[in-house]
């Protein structure tokens, strides 16, 4: 597009050459070419006028919050698309050049930025935009439709800052910020100085209090010093006195040593004589021992011979007993022989009878064995059948039933899962729920948990519809059936506990009192299958509240097919859903057109959704599996009964078989028993053995008597030896006794000498120890004197207390001790003062000196800063005053032109209180009334719109932005004011060199004034426009 002939290259810089949108909101792809001066975009509501302004703001790096429509930039992507592209092309600094700013918006919320087709970072992108004095966040340059009211909400300080920014005078804004910083630093320095002065007074007062303690400490030190000298004097006197005692004790120790040595020599001489006598005594004792051993040996030999005789006699007695037993046994054998003979006859007859029936018994045993095997096989088969049934029950069916039950619990227990998730996102809400649960008895009526946990949806698809109808704050609100309960609960949770939860009131109800205004049968052909109320279950009080507040009983739910019948849906249905789409029906304020807004919805996974179909299916599967388990258990019981029956049959047959086998075994052993009995019978008939036993016994007795006679001869010789040994032993004991009596006196003399020697040694040791202690005591006292006298003794030339000792030369030891006692008493009576007090006193003096220097330095800095601030203020204030006066003059002129009164004033609390500086818009819309500040609580919406529009036009003469965007600022104006504003806008925005202006309005009044610099663009980007419709240019 060729440059405007009347504009210079510098004036063109930064103006918009074109705006390109692709897949952006309602536009698939368009390019808008605004003119250089005033551009008016008009068209029906919902046709896409404001979308052009949104595209400009977002394309130039603005955030979606500036538009106040959505917090996510991804919401501006056209439905069904994955990305949107917006490009704003502006006139560049070089002649006939343009510069393009492109932003690609992705569905995940991220954006890609490019300048002249080259990708760049967001930081560089925004810097390039700002270099053209384009300020997308400044309401004085960009005023989107949804933020028109935000302009009137700005306080004077915000309005001043936005005005200065839009003027693009960097020096003015920087000086203002510098003044604020300097004022803040000045206040900080002043505040710090005041604090330092307070601290100084406290420390000075503390110093006065510590002065007395320091004086007490010095006095105490003097007494302590005197006490130290007295202690040294006492110790030295005691050391000298101890030295004299040491000399005396050394003399006594030497004398004790001589006595000890003499006693030791006497004892050694006597001990040697005693050793000779002890050897003679040991010889006599050895002789007695030798005789004793000989006697014991003879006695032992005698006892051995007596034992041999006793052994022979015992053997004879035992042989005699055996002989008598054999005689008695021979007498009994005759009777036993007859009995054995009869027993042999009986057993032979029994054996003959068995041989006659042997074939029949074996045949019966074989038949019983076969039947037993069959019964056992049947029992084993039945047991195996039971194991198969049991494995099927425990390994398959019971786990299957448990799995179904767990699945039902998971489907039914969604509420607990939601509560656990909510603990992470909103712990205050969970704490409030716990408190309500524990204190429900304090309230008159029912207190319901938040709707999230009280309502249950048929499915997750059903949940997303309610989540996109009911506001989040209501979903998280507690519901009370009593208004007093609501007041008490609010006081407890919000005021006392400060949990910040929401609480609503709902009327008690026993049923849902709302129903749809149109029958569902009428809507089914249009793709609807239910009303939103039909998909929700919960307390009737809450359902009625949702019906009253959101009309969920009149919100139909359908499939994707609904979008094909939007023109046929009754107009009194304002909200409905089709698949993932939400349809909202609105009517234009200015004409009877119906506008249908279509948005894509997503589930938020907040409400409790129970899939009833899946739950019913799982319940049926669980019931079927339970029945199969019961059948298996019955079959196992029947198998157990059959197994027991087969076991009983097997036991009976086993008992019969055992009896037959026992019988056969018994008859098999009869033949061997008969042979044994016959052999025993033959032995009983034999009598020759008894005569031989008698002959052997008599021979043994004879031999034993001969041995006894021989042993008695040996015993006589042994007794003679014993007598001789006893006499010799007695003689040796007599000799020892006589020797012992003769030498007892010598033993007593030796013991007396031993005791005398020990006593002399103990005395010498005791005196030596006393001497060592005395020497150590003297050394200790001298060491103590050195310790307290700087390592010197009174005999040294460098002794520190030589003069004090000279003064106390005549004092006796007792007098010194008494003086020590007096000084200690004085010291105890004096107040104890920590040695750190003096150190603290010196430190405090230094701190006071430092504080005084700090106060002086702070005062100097404060004066310097005040001078610098006054100099800067003198330069900055005239420029600001001139700016405000210029704006005020234009504002007053424009207001007067439409028969109103207005002015713009600079407000402040104090000359140097720069934080309070602001711009106040003063208006008067009624004759006779006073000028009043522009405020949403004073003026009507139309009056505020007029004021904002005129203020925006007033900035045209002082600002240097390349273009402005204002969206539907005429909303709420009456026709008269709207005409006045448009005429002013036309006059000011089309003046030579004025900034480019984009003005968005849904309507234009008839018979407005126009000129060649005005461009009107009519937007028809709406579904209400029939395909194929054309418009005249």
C-alpha cells in the first residue's frame, strides 16, 4: 500500500499497515488493512470486531490477561485447530519499509515469536515492539472491550503513571521514579537516624548505670590484691615453720634406721640356728612316715587274704543254691510232661482240621483282596475329583469373586479418592470438612459437604457438563438448610479459623420441585437424550439450589448430532450441550438477532462419577461367579460324603482280610509249635543230668576248702609283720615328741625377735612418710607463693611484694591469719561484680561514640539528598504541571463542547510525597452541581464512558504513540452523547499528523459526520450470515 501523501516518513513509523489472522477465534484466515487515521470497525455482536483488537494485542506480545477474557492464550485458537497465527505489520523506520511481528499460538499454551520472519526470543520480541513506543499494557493506548470499566477503576496514581508512559517522555518518567527513590531513601535515612538517636539515649543511660558497677569492681580488686599478699605471707611463714620441722624429723628418721638395722641382725642370727633344728625335726618326721607306709602295706595284704577266703565261701554257697533249684525242677517236670503230651495231641488235631478247609479259606481271602482293592481305587478317584473341584474353587473362582468385589469397591468409593486428591490442592477445604463432620451436633439442620462430594454423576461424560455449568466456588461450597446455621458456620470457619471456604443456603426439601419446560420426547429428534438434572443424583436441597441458580432442569444434553440442528432448537433453551460442545444462545441488545456461541468443553475430573452400567455389569459377573462357587462347594461336600462311604467299605473289607490272614498265619505256625513241644517233652523225660550236677558240686566244695587252708597259713605270717611295724612306728613318734619339747623355747625366742624387727621397720617407715609429707607440704606452699607472686619467692630480688612483706615483718602467723579472715569478710560483704562489666563499659563507650558519628553522618547525607531532590524536583515539576495543564485544557475544551464541565488536576498529599502524586479527572454533568472526581460510585456508566473517551482524545495532543485501539467505549452512552463523542473523535483523530485510531463499536448512529480520513469497516464474520450472501462495497 502506498504511503499517505500528507504524512511524512517519520509520522508513518509504527502505524499499522495490516493485521493477519489464521485459525484465530472465529476467523479461519483474514487480512485487515487499516487506514492511516481514524478506522471504525462495526458489525453485530459476536461477528468478530473485538477479535481484531485481540489479535493486535496478542500479536504485539500482550498477555491474555490484558483482554480480561481468558487466562490461557490457547483459548484463542479456533475450535478444532491445533495452532493459531497472528501477524501485525507496521511501517518501519526506513523509507517505504515495513516490519512484521508474528506470533504462533500452540494448543499447549506456548507461543513462538518472529520478527520479519526470523524466530526470536520473547524478550527480544517485546524490546523491538517497545522501541516503536507501542505499550500494549497501557490502557491509555489499548482499551479492550472487557477492560473499559478498568479505566474508571484506576486510582489517581495509576492514571498518572499510565499517562506519563503514553506520553513517551522517558526523562519525565525516569525523573519521577528517581524522585520516588530519593524520597524513599530520605525517609529511610530519617527513620534510621531517629532509631539511632533512641538507641543512643538508651546506651547513654546504660553507661551511667554501669559507672557505679565499675567503681565497685575497682574497690573489690584492691581488697582482692591485699588478700593475695596476706595469703602469700601466710604461706611463706608456714613454709619456714615447716622447714624447721623437717630438720627435726630427719634426725628422728636416722635414729629409727639404726634401731631397725640392729633388730634385723639379731633376728637373722637366731633364724639360722632355727633352720638347723628344723632339718632334724623333718628327718624324724620322715622316719615316722616310712614306718606308717610299711604298716599300711601289711594291713592291706591281710585284707586281701580275708577277701579271697570270703570269695571262695560265696562261690560254694552259689553252687549249692543252683543244685537245690535243679532238684526242685526235676520234681515238677513229671507233671509238666503229661500236660505237654495232651497239648501236642490237641494242636495236631487243630492242624488237621485247617488242612481240610485250607482251599476254601484261600479262595475267600483272594475274593476279599479284590474287593478291597476296588473300594480303595474308588476312594482315590473320589479324592482326586474333590481336589480338582477344590483347586477350581480356590485357584479360579474365589479370586475371581474377590476381583469383582474390589472392582465394585473402586467404582463405588470414588468419593474417598476425590478427597485424597483435594487434600493436595485445597487442604483448608478438607480441614473444614473434618471440623463439620466432628461438630454436626452443634447445628439445628443438615450441613452438607461441598457439592463436589455430595453429588454423584452417572459417568465422567455427564460430570464434564455440570463442571462447565456450575461455578467453581459453588462446587466447593458447604450448603446449610438453616440460615442461623449458615451464619454460625461462616463465623467459625471463615472468621475464627480463617480457612477461606464458601458457604451457601438452600431450602430443605424432600423431593426435586423443578421439571423441564419442554418434554424430552420433543427434543430427542434433535439429538438430545437427557436433561442435565437427569444425570445428577444427590440431596434434593442441593439439586433444587442448582435448578434455581443454574436451571440444570432446562439444560438438555445430546450427542455431536446436536450441532446439525441448532437452528431448530427452541429459542427459550439458552444453554445446551452436544458431545464436547457447549452452545450458548444470546440476543443482541440493539436488534432482535439471536447469537449462538459454540465452545469446546473439557472435563475437569472434579465431580464424583460412578459408571452405573459398568457397576451393574460387574455386580452381575460377581453374582454369577458367587453362584459357581456355591455349586463347587456343594460338589466338594458331595465328594467328601462319597469318599467317606468308600473309606468305610474299604475298612470293613480290610478287617475281614486281616482276620483271614491272621488265621492262615496261626495255622502256619502250628506245625513248628508241635515240634517244639515234642522236643521239650523228651527233655523232661531225661533224669541222668541231676546225678551229674550233684557230683560236680561235691568236687567243687572239696577244692574250695583246700584253698582256704592255704590262705590262712599266709595270714598268720602277715599278722606278725603288722605287729612289728606298729612297735617301730610308736618308737619314732616318741623320739619326735621329745625333740619338739626340747626346742619349743627357741621358737618363742625367734618369734619375739621377728616381732621386734617388724616394729622397728614400721616406726622407721612411718617417720619417713611423715618426713616426705612435711617436705611436700613445704614445697607445695612455696609453689603456691610463686603462683600468686608472679613466679617469685620472697628471697628473690624480683619479688613483687617485697615492700608489703617488709611492712608485715613483725606480724606473727596468727595475726596474718586474722587479717586474711577480716579481708575475706570484707570481700564477701562487697557486691559481686563480673570482670566483664569493665570490658562492657569500654565497649559501650565506643558504641556511643560510633552512634554519635553515625547521627552526624546521617544528618549530613539527609541534607545532601534533600538538596539533590529539590534540584531535580525544580526541573521535573514544571514539565509535569505543563503536561497536566495541557491535558486539562483539552479535556475542559472537549467537555464544554458537549455542554459539560470537566478538568484534569494534579493531586498530592505533600510536595515531596511522590507516592501520592496522581491525576484526578473532575467532571460535572448537571448544571448547578459541583465538580466531582470520576468514580464508579458517583457517575453512571454512560457518564464514565463519556469521560474516558474525552480523556483518551485529550491525550492525542501530548502523547507520541503511533496508534490507539478503543473497543466499544460507547457502550452505555445515550444517542446524544454518542454523537458528540463521535464528532469529537472524528475531528481530533483525523487532524493532520494525529495518531492512527482503531475504534470498535457494534452500531453507528444515523446521519453522522464523515470526512476523507475516516475509514468504516463492517464485519460480517458470523454463522447467522447465510452462505453465498454478498455485500456492496
